[in-house]
């Protein structure tokens, strides 16, 4: 039995994030298993909680978290090691 691990590319993640941010701004909640890391998901959840008119600071924080994910500097430290996207060890 082989185990495949799919790691979406930056090009795959950008439209995923844009759609997630649009949903969050409308208060529609956050979907799981999208390829976005925990830090980005948490930031999107904060946006969603403040909908329908989230402060620009929360939207900017979500964009910053996503930028960190793309740069490989986003933090999944609060997750168990096997769940961390940037930890291949």
C-alpha cells in the first residue's frame, strides 16, 4: 500500500485562499482540508467571526498569514509534528 501526499503549489493555493477569504468576509465559515495551513485558517476564522464587515486589519492579517505560508515561514508549531505541512521529518 502506497501513501501519497499531495502538497498544492502556490498557483493552486492562491485561488483557494481568495475563495476562502471571500467566504470568510461573508461570514460563511472556513472549510478544512484546503491546503491552507493552521495559521492561515485561524486568521480566516477571525475574519469570518467579524463578518459581515470585518475590520481591514483582520483581512490584512489573513493575507499576511497566507503570504507567510507561501514563503514557507507560516507557523504550524501548535500542530502535532505529523500534521505540520512544512515538516517532512
